[in-house]
C-alpha cells in the first residue's frame, strides 16, 4: 500500500469509507421508494429529485457553513478549487438524476445500483489514470490492478444477470396455499362431499 494513510493506528478513513458504502448502498433503494411513494407515475421521479436536492442543501450547504463558522475559517475560495468542486457536485447530482431516470424506465433498483456501483470504480480508475498516469506509463500497471478492474466489471455483470427474482405477491402465495389445501381435501376421505 502506498503512503502511511492505510497503515498504523490512523484507520479513521476506513470507518468513513465504510459509512459511505452503507449510505450509497441504501441510496438506490431509498430513492426508488421515494419515487414510487410520490404516487405520480409521470412526475414522481422529479418530485423525488427535488427532495434529494433539499437534502443536499441541508447536508452540503447548511452543515458545512456551520462547521466553517464554528472553525473560524477564512472565506477565500480559489477559482480552481471552486471549479473542480462545482463539477464534482454536478457529476454527483447528474448521477442521482440518471438513477431516477433509470428507475422511471423500469430498471429495478437491484440491477441499476449493481451496474452503478460496479461501473463507477472502473470509470474512477480510468479517469484517475488519465489525470495521473502511473510511473512507466500503462506498462507500469500491476496485474492485480488490472484484475481488480476486470473483476469489478464481471461482478457487476453477474449480479445484474443473476439477481434473485422478487418473491411472489402475498395474494398469489395465499392462492397457492388455498389450491394446495383443495387438492389435499379432494384426496382425503374428509374432503369428499
């Protein structure tokens, strides 16, 4: 592992990374539930996205402003930092919106989010390599890195293709049990009329 960030007693970053995994892992399911709970097949996704924006405002505007005020931060914002940060926010919001559009186009949350979370590390790695090429160029890439990229893509594909189907609706299950009971009653002496 490079650097000392991943070793030693300072593993707080891992806790935050795992909290992000949990948060983003819940994101698709919660977003789909919000969209369908709007009870508006045409505009439900836009209504849900509006509340995502409100949540972003509370957590990404109000909370950091409070922390900056408490910490007595200076109010100097370099243009380069603002530009990259704004682009990051646009990319995140566009991704959230595209997830809603995928749900609206009848993509199931399990499949959509599997594609997103398997594909995002591949895109991240490719972009990072383009911006910060490794020493020695692409020939300097270790086989484990390349294998990890391939496994992420294959894993996303496998989860998408072979996800378990939904459980039968409760009413269908009740009908199956009732039909089984009728068949048993027909075969038993007590069930003869």
